[in-house]
C-alpha cells in the first residue's frame, strides 16, 4: 500500500539526509584543514566515508526520532501544518549540527581535537570566545554555518517534497495501524540503529577509528555524536564509574613506593630557606619549542641560555590542557582528573592548601598579575579564595597601552610586573601569567614571520615571548630584591608544535620547568633533573627546600629533588588520561575504552595501568570528600 511505502521512504530518507550532511561537513573540514592532512594519503581520506557510516547512522537515528513523528503524522492526516512542523524541527536540528561543526572547524586549528565539553567552560564567558578568535575565525564560523545550513536546506527540499509524501486516500484502520504499532516500531528501529545494533555493548566512537593518524580518525568520527558524548560526560558529576574499585590493600601494594617512600633527604639547592618567589607562568609553552629540551630547532634561545644557569627539569608534564587546571596544579599541588576542573568548583578547591597559605606564617605576601581577563576558568576566584593579597588583570593595566585582542602584550606585562614587585616588602610570592603565546597571536610584529611551516603563528609568538622573558630577567638584576630571589618558570599547559601536534600524545603535555636565580646555591647552577613528574610536584619540591612543615597539605605532590621519589606523572587528555614513567607512557580514551598511545612493553603495561588506576581512584575518592 502507498501509505506504508511512503512511511518507509520517510524513514530511509531521514537517514540519507543526515549522512549527506555529515559527509558534506567532512569535505569542508578537510578543505579548511588541508595542511594538517599533508601526511595522509588520498586513500586514507577516501576510507573515512566508509568507516564513518556506522556512527553517522547512529547519530542520524537520534536526530530522526522526532522528525519521523511529524512526517508520519502528515502522511496519515494530510495536514499542511504538520509538514511545516516537520521542516522546522529538521532545520532546527540542522542548525545545531552546523553550529557544532562550524565551531569545530575553527577550534581544530588551535586545539587539534574535536569539539568537546571544554567549549562549555568558554561559553560561560562569551566575550572570551570572540576575543580569543581572530576576525578570520569569526568569518569562517559564519561562512561554514551558512554553507552547511544552505546545503542541508537544498538536500531537504530535494528529498522531502510534500507531494512525495501525500496520500490522497487512506482508510481509518490503516491510520490506526500506522500510529499504534508502526510508529513506535520505526522509532524503536532508530534507537536500535543509534546503539549500533542488538549486540551487548553499544556502538562507540572507536567504530569510526581505522587509521594511525589522529586527524584522519577525527574526520571519520561523527562530530555531533562526539560532542554529544562529551556533553553527557561534562554533565556528569560522578566519573567514578570510569575508574577502578580496588580494595585498600591492593592500592597500598600497587602504590607502595608513592605512599611509603622516605621523605627526608639533604639534597638542598637554596642558599637560604626564605627566598622571594617569582613565578612566571608561560602560556602554552610546550617543551618541544625548546632546543635544550627537544634537541630540535626551537624558538626559545633565551630560555635555553637561562636554563644553563639554573635547575632544569626535563620530564615535567602539565596535568591538563587548560590554564585554570595548570594554575591550581602549580599552586595547590593538585593533579587533574578527566573532565574535572577543580577551580570551577569553589566549594571544593577552597579546601585545598596553596603555596601562599603555607608561607603566610613566615610573613610572605602574594600577588598575581595576568595580562588578560582572570574570570576565565574561574582563576580569579581560585586565587581570591586562597588569600592572594593582590590579584590583578587587564582591568588594572594603563588604558594608554596598546592591546591585543585577548590580552596586553608580554613586554608590557613584564614592565608592569616589575613595577609592582618593586613596591612589595620582602619576602613575597609574585606571579605573572603571560598571554602573547595564546591564539590569536597578535603580538607586536606578528606580521613578520621568523618561523616558517607548521604552527608558524604560535612559534613566532614564542620567539617574541622568549625575548620578553629574557628582557624581564635582565631588568630584575638591577633591583635590590633580586639577590634573594628564586624564579620559578613553568608553562600552564602544552600546545601543538612543529614536532608534536597530536593531543593524544603524552609528549604534547611535556612542559618546561626551570628554577633560576641568585637564591640557588652555586653547586645547583646548571643542574639537570630528568625525573618524571608534573606541575603538581612543584609545591612539595619548593616547600621541602624552604623547610616548611606542610604536614599532609599536599598529599599528591612529590618532591622531585628527593633521591627516593617515585617517578610518574598523571595527565588528562581530551576525554581521557595519560600516564608517564621512565619505562614508557600511555594515553587512554574514556569513550571507546582503548589505548590511544602506548610505549610500555606488554608485561609492563598491565602493572602501570593498575598503578595509574589506583592513583586516580585514591585521588577521586579524596575529590569526592572535599
């Protein structure tokens, strides 16, 4: 019968509609990010359109469940308004999908991964989105949004012509059959398709993975499906279901070296126990931009010179990929858990100690200066809650200074930072957070390209920032407070570089850490520490050197100068986590429950995975109790 034929046609056409939209989006993404595909063959790219089908059908089924109700209603009742509602629903869904994808195209160049729950943090401060994006990104977002909606509109008009689904005559019993058993049956089929079939384990993102090149897999994975999974995890307050459930005895056995290692040692590198502390937190400085740390041509010759006069840590990893996570790890010795940013949860981070609080009894005061807006990531709240006396950002900069789209330039930041330090009584903790190495990289002279090739905008900003750092250090040597000062120079997180661009690679998260300045003993100058650690280990390392009895204030922070310290680093990735030890490293994806990267030998991997699980379980249990 015609009415059943048209019903089946609507069911199939909705899936075809979404598959065509998703494939069109892949083509646009590939064109926009063509340089990133230079290492991939045309055959790799063609395979995307085959390996993506299962996830496309799954996502298309989710999106078709509501429209099928209205188009079936039109087929049965022949009311024009029902067909109009069908189109409105479909266009609304199309607009949302296009917004996700247009945003992903723009974000991918900076993030090197698909759009995730991270966007919700930024959308909490809409002006950040526009200030971080340059004008071309805004243009391309609107351009791709219009193009994708226009394409979808044309396909919709082609597939869903009203006459194609108009039945002139239909008997009452047919209408009853369609609405009582058939409609629920069709929606049921959609949900079966959405879970990938009747198998015990539903379909997941790994269904679209087939290549060893992460960008090819990222193109293959359906964007709204990935975004939806990320959103669900973002909304979850409990990620415990992803973690292990070891008994206390097993945890003690797996982490015996971390829980019981001898904490006392006499490896001191400071001239005295109360130096001024000057933190310079470098936006996005990944270790691979330094020739000293990577052995490859880099953009930080001045930092490399400084590193030969200080204590350089070569195997330090950021705990996450955003600035607010990096700051809380540095100052509170707190590692990161997947999809959790503790600075966004004041009721929890207030229960953590921070370095300034540990040093306050000694008369230290603390200041923090950022060249942008500190409300991003709730950074301002974090430092306010932890008792920093002076917290200043772009609103405190002189209005006559030139400014980039996102922040004031590093050269001006350091000039103002120096002036503020000069007004402080010793001892103090003073912190500057740079910004010129953040997109859109509109530092002075950005139009002059000293670095060619991959990540040239970022690398040119690094060259500029490196000189600004050097100039600042030189200027401090003229100040009275300099002779009793320890500079702690560290990045907030990693970034794609000409050598490492895969955010699933632990090397992406390796960052520089340098202790520098007159407060160091002569015997410590030029020292290189190769032990594996993270930003979270800075707190305990400094506190032990300053002979501060911290008790159990920094339970997750390790003293990297302790000869007995166990070597490991936990870091989060996009939708997962990574674990690094001297024996190797792995990254694991939460969604498709698989190793994305692994360099451990098979017999070692099992043990290290258990150790990582045990560490995260302990950390999460404490997080839940905060």
